[in-house]
């Protein structure tokens, strides 16, 4: 089950991550799920075998600060968020501009956020 | 020069490109080159250069980005050439056929001469397919030669 | 400032069977920066899982990667079982462990072969792949197929090991151990291999933590982390210690993998000795609901699944974080400052699996 | 030096590691899954296999009494074999060879659709 979840707000993110970086936590990944009106974000950290998950949600238009100053490796999942969900990330040092895994020839944009794509008028996946 | 062409029949060079998919077939293709199956005893050699190759082995489903690379590789190969689609992903897209990023089969991008299904294709099946491809290659070559020889007659 | 050149490395390259591109920025022979360019193998599995039935998604999970297919089905089945509260029979847990370790063996042998090939040691490549065929024979005999085995399913396993197969396994394991005993000293002592790997691709322990290295890459840098210690399947009952090397270079990572082969053989023998009798499959009814995180040790490192289901026939979200995705930032770090000729070997030293990365 | 000589001698007398594949074929293991085949006369057209197929490669037509499989999309997972109530689909140990064209294999059933007897399975 999903245990050890700490609910935070978007503005506390950088501060909390800085603390975790000081305590030698490893960043495992970042997961986004599309929910009504926005996205649900989970940052997975681990110290040895124990996990810690930071969780908050944002609206479609809100921007998330990049945590690359503390965890450089975050550029990989953050570029994925941009690709698959179209989430806006502020201050991303290595920015692939939505071409990290998807290519310019891919017929759909933001495949894992079909509702957002439908709202913005781009092509939608068949259900 | 009959002996030259008969010798060439049994020594086509291979170019392998994995276009996507799970790389299970790609691993099996490499396994077919190793001691237990040993493709090289038929004179086949895996090369990395498309200009040297006669047979293009495609494994995996073709997606938006790799389709372009595949097309490039195919166009760089010199005539005559044979394309073998190994595995169900290269044939039709297999289990991923309704994915948003895929072409349903390699034949949407390059002309495919031989289809080898199965998930994943066994090394034995890959040997079968490549031997058939070698025959096809020899056949095409013979036809081309005939066409060459006949062409001046028809003009005269 | 020296003149800089950009060299595209890949996507079609003899060293790896899979397409990946690195844009290497060079100052003469030194690499100053590397930018990975992905997307040559992307299939959109995470999206397909939101459309397909959750029982069919099991086969999708198997086809994320052809090398660690068993591990992916294991992780997926365990995640669904945890969501639905299914208790798997003990015999099935042991069978899963045996098949997972066979998968690890073939994957490590495959890597050893590719590494030998990258070094330019053709005969060693052939030898390791010959040993790998012994493992594949075991897999085929017990599971019915070489690559896509489909033995693990939600609620247990589809197949059982009877006395004849167990005997076959033990017999072949002895063969394999002999072959590995021949191969091991070559990897650990051969001057050619040492020259190419010792001190190449350095990754300090602090960097490994900061950049999120997992699996043999982390263990080669002195981090004793192995998700098998979480005790999933039957690993909790089989006593073992993770293999750790402290040399922090390609040589260390290579030794970790070679030694893990012996560890896997030992684990399979222990599991066969302890194999309990009984059923292997329980019936599954209903639909999953809730959220779950599943962590599993793949041959390449820690695999992380996040599953969210809302009681529908398909999943709401399936996040796959594969070990190679996590090992990409350490790789970029290692490549910086290396010479161009060493780049293929360093790239191989994290055991890249691009099919996993791009899903 | 002597060690090397021993290896050389051993390799001279030992059998080659290579399987002479096209000339000698190894008997497949009894559990091997090659491809699916239909025993059409047993089919009751319940459409269970079509629903269970992860790759959507089966098309069952009750009206025309046809059962077709696209071997070029089938992933040989064995789901259809498991769900079939009348054992009308079997797993063959022969794998599919290469072909010039890809078309689904269609099998047609003659005569009336057999009645399904749930206990028939036990009798066999």
C-alpha cells in the first residue's frame, strides 16, 4: 500500500526537498496523475529501505518549481512530466521542450492527460 | 562467373536494427550469432554499416522517431536488398498495435519481403528466415542479371 | 577556449542492440558533456494500461523489456495482489523466486558477453553466451518459452515444477557453475579487461546517492542496497547478503554482476531445497481499488511501480520507473571527463536497457 | 603452457558446441509453446477467447461459423487455450516459420454448432 505519505503544499516543496537532501535521502521518482481540474503529484524519496512520499496537487495552469538544485537527477522525471502530462516546470536546467521521449512526429500531445488535451483542443486519443 | 554468384548466394551480410518493442527478438537475434546456433557458419556476418549489408533485419515495433532512422538505413543499402521483419511487433505491432506512437508494422515504413511471427522469435526460426532471405536475394540477383542481359537485345 | 565538437553516438551502433543516442560534446578527445536523446523505443505502455483490462495488462508488463520480463510480471502481479488483498500460496512464492533468479542469471550473463564484446574480447563474448544458453535451456524446460515466459500470473503461477524439472534444474546448475568458474577468473584477473575497466567511469559513493544510482551501479560504489532484502516473494526466507564492491569504477560494477551470478545459483539451490508442497494458484475475483507502490530488485537495479486503480476494469494510473532511467544521470556524470574511446564501455557499465527506459 | 595444451587437446576431441540446426532438429521440450491451433469442430462460438486475447488477434464469427487467428499478431500467451470451455484451441509445439505475405488464418466450421456440455471435459 501507499504508506508514509506527507501532504505538503506546492510552496513548501523546495524547502522540504532541501531538508531531505541534507538528510541523504535518494530521489526515486516523481509521479503525476490527472485528476479533475489538475494533477496529483507524488515525489518518491527513500533512505535505505524506507520510503517517504511527498504529495500535493496543482491546477492545470499552475507551475511547479524544479527540484534540480538539490537533486540534479530530477531532470529526468521532470522532463517526463512535461512530456506526458504537459505540466509546467519552472527553471528546468536541461529542457527538452516536450521532446524527451515523445517526438515531433507523435500524433498526440500529453498522452497521459487526455482531459487537458481535450480542453486545449489538440488531438485526443480514442477511448 | 557462375561460381562467384553461387558463392555470394551463401554469404549475405546482415544489418540489424531494433526499432522499438521489448528487444526480446533483438536478443534472440544476437543469440543466433553465438556458438550454439552460430549464424556465421552460413557465411552471414552482422555488420554495422548499411552500405555493406544485403539483408536488413527489423525487430520491434516501429514508432514515430525510429521509423525515420529505419527509412534512412533502408535507403542507404545498395540493391538488391531484402528486408526481414522478425517478431510480431515488426509484423503488425503485436500487443502494442493500438499504441498512440506506433505504426502497425514495419511494412508501413519500408517494403518488407519476409515476415517471421512469434513472440519472441526463436533463434532457430531466425535462422530459417535468414536462409529463406538468402534464397530470395539470390533470386532477385538472378532476375536483375537476366534483365541486364536482355536489355541490349531488345534495343537492337 | 578549445574548439568543441559534437559527436552523435548512436542510435544505430554496434555496441548495443538497442537504439539510444548520446550527443557527446568533445574538447579534442575528452568528453565535456553528454546529452542523452531518447524516444527511439517509446511505445506508450503507461497509456495502453489505462485502456486495456487489468488482467491483460499483465502481458503488457511482460513486454516492457525482453530481458527482465519475469521481474516485470512479478512486480505487476504482486502490486495487484496487494491491492486486492490476495494471499499467494507459499509454493508459488518459491517458484517465483526460482524463475526470477533464472532471469537475473541470463540477464547478467548477457551483460557480461556484451561487455566483453565492447572490450574487444570476442572469444569471451562467445563463452559467456554459451553459458547463457544453459540458463535459457532451464527457462525453456520449466516455463515453456525462452524469453516471454508468462509463468507468473495474478494469484500465483501458471505452471508447477515437478520432480523431473527440479532434477533437470539441479543438473544444469552444476554445468553452469562449472562454466562460470572458468569465466570468473578471466573477468577478475585478465590484464586486458583490467586495463579497460579499472579507474574508468568513476562514481563516488556520495555522487551515487545524490544522483540516485540503483542496483549494481550503486553496489559497485559501496552502497549495500538490494530490494530483495525487503523480503518479497520467498527472499525473506532465503538467507543472503548483497554483493558490494568499493572500487567505484566499471571494474567494481562488473565484479558485482559476476559475483551475483554465483549468488543466484546459490539462491536457486536453497529455494529448491526448501520448496514447500501445495497449490500454486488461487482464484482471483473482483477488481483492484486503491493505490500501491511496489519496489523490486531487477537485474539492473530497483524497479518502482506506482499503481492507482479506481475499481474499474482498467487501471487509472500505472507509473513505471525502471532502473536504467534512474541510472541515466549517473551515466551522464561518469561520461564527463572520459575519453571518447571509453564511452561505449562506460555506457555499458550501467547495463543500459532502453526498452525499459522508454516503455 | 601445459594447461593450454590440455585445453587444445580437449577441444580437438570434444563435440562441437554448435547445434547443426537445419540438418539436425532438436525435439522441442514437452512444455514448449509454439503457436495456437484450432480444432474447429469442437468450437461452440462462445467468444470467450476473443474477449480474453490481449493482442486482439482472434476474430470469431458466430453467424458465419468462422474462427480466425492473425498469427502475425498473436503473442503466444496461451490465454485463449486457458479460457476455452471445450478445448477447441490447442497449443502446438511447432513454431510459425517465415512467410512472404501475412494474412489471418481462417477456419470454417461445417454443420450445426455443437451443443456445449459442461461435463464433457471431465469425460475426456
